[in-house]
C-alpha cells in the first residue's frame, strides 16, 4: 500500500469522526446487548405449558388437512400437529410459512380464546419482532369472529408483513383446530 | 424340601424377570411410537425444507400527458419480475438471494436488465445479533429493503426514495444487524459506494454501480436505527462516503446522506413520511447545484376493510438544490387505491399531478397489478 493510499484510507477513517457520538453509543449498546443475550442464551422460554397435559398428535389428513388449507391458504407444511389438552384448555403447536422458512408458534387456548402465545422457533430476518412480548400480547383474549377472521385487528410489524401474516394465520388455525375438537 | 424351595425361588425369579422384560418392552414400544410420531411431525411435506423460494412482480400501465416540453407516456411494462431463493446451511447460517428481470427484456439495445439484487450470508451470533456479508440492500428509507408491490401504495415507487435515497440500492460489504433492545433495531455496514460523475450532474441515482465490476477505491459506511413496535416504526439512517466519484473526478469530495422516516399503521389509518438529504463536497457538484440533493414526502392512507386501501401522497424533491441550481424542484401529488383480492395479490390505480419549477410536467393515471409470495 502506497503512502498516499494509506493517507487516503486514514482520511476516510477519520471522516467518521463526524458520526462518533451516535456510532459510539450504538456500538456500546450493541456490545451491552450482545453480553446480555450471550448470558441469557438463545433458549426459548416455553413456560409451564407442558403441564397442561401429555403431548398428543393430530394427523394432517382428511378434514384436518382441508381445515388447515382453508385457514392458511396453503397445505400445512408438516405431517402432524402437536397439542396438549386438559379439559377446556389446550396448547397448539402450529407451523406456518415465514419469509425464511417455517415459524413454529404455540397458542394456549381456553374456551375459544387465546390466553397465551409464544414463538418457539423462527428464522425470520426482518420479522424477529414477532417473537417479542409487545407483539405477542396483541393475541391475548382473541377469538374467532368468522372462520378466518380474528375478533380484533392485530397490528403488524412494518417491513415484516410476511412474518406478521404468518402469525395471524397460525392464531386462526389454532383457534379453528381447538373449536373442531371442542365440538 | 430343598427341591420345593428351589422350585419356588426359580418360579419367582422367572416371574419377576418376565415382568421386568414386559415393562421394558412396553416402555420401548411407547418410546418408539413417540419417536415415529415425532419423525412424522418433523417430516415436512415441502420437498426441500432447507430451501426457501419466493418472488414478486409488477405490471404497470402509464397514461401520462406531457406539458411544457415533457413527453407523453403511454406504455405498458412488466416492470419487475423477481425470484427469491434462500438456503439454510444450519441453524445459524443462511443464504438469501434475489434475481430480477427489469422491463421484461434485456440485452444489447433492449430496455431491460437482469440484476443480482441480493446475495448475502447471515451468520447468527445469538438470537438478537447477526453478522451479514455479501451483496445486500442498504437499510435506508422505507422502501429500499421492503418493496414488494403488495406492501406499498401507488403503481410506481415514490419519486423521493427513487431519486434521492436512491431506491433500489444495493452494495457489497459486511456488517451486523439486530436488536439493541426488543424495540430498537440497528444495522451497521461497511460497503462499496456510489460513483457519481459530471456527465450526470452528480445525480446520486446515476451513481449506483450495482456491484458490477464496481470501482471500490472509496468505501462507504451506513448506520441505521429503527424503533419498531407493532403498527409503528420511527427511524433513520446516516451514510458516509469519502469520495462520491471513487477518485475519478478531482472536483469531488465526500458525500453524506441523512434520512428520517416513519411508518404508522394503527387499525384502518396509516401514515408514511420521509425526509432525506445528500450533501456532496467538491467544486464539481457545487457548480451544478448538486452539492445538496433532498426530498420529502407524506402519505396518509385509509384502509376501511382489509382488501381496500385509499391513499394520498405529496412529494417534493430536488437533485440540484445547491446555490448554483435553479428551477429544479419537483413536486407531485398522487391519489389512488389499492385492492388486494388476496393478501399476496394487489391491483392498483392512481392519478398524478406534477408541479415542477421547470414547468415540464407529466400528469395522468397509472394502473398496475402485482404479487408477492
């Protein structure tokens, strides 16, 4: 590298002195955030939903397959649906298509209403926030107004339309599967 | 007596032994059954579960009347046909790509282009932070990273992001993106930059090299921050490039882009707004008035039902807003409707009025349809 090139590179680096306060603060926040998340790890908090009951499965065939296709708009991507049930409370593990592969979410339903939900796994890039509490709490208390319509509008994440819609479809499917079993 | 005791003990042993064996077999059967069920559950009906496929496209019809020397435009154009493909190498490493055919037909003397718009690899550090390297869309503005036709109003992309940001803009480089908190997201990249020239009056849009044997003597850096909660995004980006002509023009210097934006959709009401400004150093840009290039727009919308959305947009922009530039500001009002017969399909219509300082205006209507999957 010639001296002039080195000087030019150094000058370019030094130009960033215009940004230092913002850049520095961002870097500090990122490092702090990294530390927190590395400590916490990437483990999903699944709470005590396993206490609802033993794991059971529902084969995706016949009327279940048709119901899934009607709720999602496409064939259910897996062969079985896992759920747990204890009287009128059930936990449904639903897989829906995101922008970057499958999103697996869990909906706990009691008497036709979602009482809790969480994302078990997702590879979404711009849709990471579908797994955050602020987004998920919108589903609490929702039921079905019509077969494919939730009782209240759920605000999506800007720039992550596919991920947000995948979650809404998953909620509808969980409620419909629960309703089918309760009949 | 001894024989009798031996017989009893042996019988007891066999009974206990057979009971234990039976229990073990039952347990094993149950375990096997569970494993088979899990395998069935995990078995995807998708042929290649590690591969993601998608795409979008948009067909446009423009019927515009030119005034003050501007040309008429009556044309139909399959503006964009895009195929997305991704591959998941493992739980932490993913590849994403997009190939686009613009204007339907490419080749020598043809109107279109075949473009590699994205080809990058993401490496997850943990659940919140990801390293990215390759060719990727820069995190500036609202449309640059998310521009599927089903996600925005208007047949054509808005003129401010097109001419000032300039969308769609991709570069090659590396960096990191993720969340500082649950709601505050960042992206920070070092990447290749623009190469503007005097031939195009240092317009930033014409400076895109599209990572095609691009000159990279002067790199650029972009930092974006977005506060994103359900229904509301407020954010901005800053970009710095040490020489906006990549050293090819001694009359140019550094370039700095700053932009702020918001994207709100609460219930039926929506609002998008953006302000972006470039500052280019050097006597070259200054002589054209291109040392300052800026634009802004505001776009309220109303979606009374899920399948219909109405919008209005006011945009103003100027690629020669410096002191030497005269009569270059452009302004446009758009009114229109989007109809989503399916959430992944959209039909659009809008009317545009221009009010440009040079009086060269194109007014008329646009229609289009698009899809994304």
